[in-house]
């Protein structure tokens, strides 16, 4: 018999990894809230703690296990009744986790998130279970979401899984094949979030540009953007995780035609040396990528571009790395992230010959970022004197500075605009847009003065 709502234990959830995981976390909390469970922010106030884990690279697995062990200490001390582990970790390692982490009460695989109420009820009763996933991604607009802070920002997950077979990546093995949500379902969620007053909406998937290819009929990302464009929205819409081979003129035109769409493109390239890309099982080369970037900037002259590079991939030579440095200097990205290769168990790249030492990979990563810092500073300086719109997100009271983001800055991963306010002027409202004039440039951030709200 299910517990009565008055007896429901308080639940806290720790969401690890990317925004895609965050959406799943919000849905699970929404289901728990609907079932009458009190939701608390601090684990210290909880009876049951949930960790929604990421496990696609070793550091993410270590972070997940550390979080679970910290909770296990609280449980041993008597300040926590039970622990539930969801997401990628139980999906990747299966029921054996009960042997390796006996302190955890319930494991919930991907595709079983809608059973979270059952999982928490069982955990609170002292039961141990492993809830296997169905293999189907069940997110729909009908499911409740307990939206996390900040309330002015929300992510819309348009698909799960991935059909690419990059030789270094565990995502397809963990998340399964690509599964798109129905277009109307996404439009309905988009409309609801707009009506709730969200100021920035971010479309996410492992590859947003693959959207719709698994659905019947002529469904794709371009068509989805056009459907979303029918909803009146005076905020920002941002597109993340574009696959370089799928960024074409039709998509770019749809982005340029959509008033809410910020001119921002996040397109992980990983490398530009053709031999390395081939070994990665990724298409393209330096020339095709430069052509793609030039085309994108023609459609959206104010375009900000973020990319990601993987350094130290097996077989990467000094010449390969020099080619990458030359490319970065020519491409003039606004934002670059770089990571050192990690040989992940079960991936082809882990067994490839020509493994590069960790030290060499880290040295190359640091050199690449030094080159990019010079470019980032130059691009920031080009904005000095311009008036731009920003979304205000927090205040530094001791310094009378408000921290904001421009169209160039995706949440969490990019930079900030530091806004000063002239004495006596109206103060910015957190979670709202403001017009500012750029007064200074740093390597990563911008300095600005408020013009008007």
C-alpha cells in the first residue's frame, strides 16, 4: 500500500552532468511533487536523496560515485533515510552496482524515470531494487516539471540518444539510439514555458540537428523551428549541440528568420586533422569547417560560435596539432572548450595504437587555450562602445555590479557581462533584460554600463 501524502518523506535531488540530465531531474521531481512528496533544496533537510548521474567519461563517473558515497556517510550517521541513484551510471554498469555500492537502496535506469515515485517509496521502506529501463525515452509535455532555479531559464529536450558512432564516445551505448519527441509535443511545452514567463529557452539533445530523422514523414529541425516561430515570444531562443555535417543553408536560414533565435551556434568539431577525424569516425576537415562557418556568418553577421576540441586523441602528431592551432587562428571562435582524451572502457579509441601521454595531451590543451585567449580578447574588444541587450542574472552587492549574459553567452558554459549602474539610476531586475553599453573588455568577460531597462 502506498504511503499517505502526509507521511511522504522529504526528497532532495542532486543533478550531475549536462542540461539534458537536468531536464530528466526536473521531470522526476515534478512527478514526486505531484505525488505529494515535499521537495527540498538541501540534502541535509531530506529523508531521501536522489543522485541523477552522468557517466560518459571517467571524471563524471568519479564525481557520481563521490556524491553517492558522501550521501552514504550521511545515511550511516542516521541523518538520511535512503539513497536513490538514477541516470547514466546504473545504465552503464547495470545490476552489479548493488554489489559495488551496497549502501545505495534503489537504482533506476534510463527509461524508468517515470517510476521514480515507486523507487522513492521503496527506498523509504528500506527496500533494495534495481529498476530496469524500457529503452524508450518517455518525456512528454504532459509530464510535470519541478523547474530548478533560475526561473527565467529553461531547457527543452527535443530528443534522447545518438546514432553517431564516434570512436571515443560512450553516449550511444549508454543512452541508446536517437529518439525524437513529436514536434507538436515540443511546441506545446515551448508555449507553456513562454506563458510561464521564461525569458530564455534552450533547445538541447545529444545532436539537435539530427532531430526528426527517426520520425515518420518530413520532420526535421528546420521544420521544428518554423513551428516554434508561430508562438509569440519576446525572449531568447538558443540552439545547442549542432553536428557540423548537418549545419546547412536551410537550417541557417530558418535560424536567421526566427526573431527569438539568438545568433549563436554551438558546434563541437573535436578536431580538424582529417586522419584524426577519420579515426574519430567523424566527417569533415579544416576546409569544410571553415566553409561552414563562413556560410553561417553570412546568414547571421552577429553570430557567436562556440566549439569543443579533443586533444591527445590516439595517433595525434605534432603536425596534427599545429594544423589545429592554425585553424583556430583562422576560424576566430568566440568560445572554445578543450578536453584531454580519456580512454573510455568499451570504446574503440581506448584500444587504438599511438596513445598520447596524458601530459602531452594536457600541454597541447593548455597551448590551444592560450591561442584562443588572444582571439577571445580581440573579439571582446571589438564590442567596446556598442549597445547590446543582456539578461541580468545576479548582483554583487559589495561592488554594485550586476552579472548578465549577452547573446554570445550560453548558460553555465560561457562568460559574463559585468554591468555598472550610474548612481541614482533605476536598478536592473534579476531575470529580466536590460540595454547596456560595453565599456571594457577582458579575456573572457565584458564590462558595461546600464543604459535603460
